[in-house]
C-alpha cells in the first residue's frame, strides 16, 4: 500500500493544472523510473499515465487545483498502480 500512495505524490512541486502540459513527465515520491506522464486532449482533458502498464489504466483529472497545506491536490478518477 505504501508504494501505491507514494506513486500519487510528486515531491517539491505544486503544479497547477495549467502546468500539466502534454508530454510532461514528473518524478514521484516512489522514485526510480516510477514517474507520471501527462496527456492533454484537444478538449483540454488531462489524462495521467502511471508506470504500471496494463495494471494501471490512465487516470482522468476530475477536479484540479485543490489548495491543501502549501501544495496543490488534483482529484483523479482511479488509483494509480506502480510497476513492480
């Protein structure tokens, strides 16, 4: 469970949804090659690919830019699964 939670945290970054550009890759608290890749559609929807391959479907950004304790939270529609 710890690895799943760490995959959902990008340390030292308070990126607004405007910063989540198409093709952007951000390292997660899990480290290694466990990064998140962002895709932006023509309709401006943001999808997030995790390194879990087939185990982890892309997440859709549902509620962006929620302020929380000197950082930003983005609500997504699924749990991201780390690569094993």
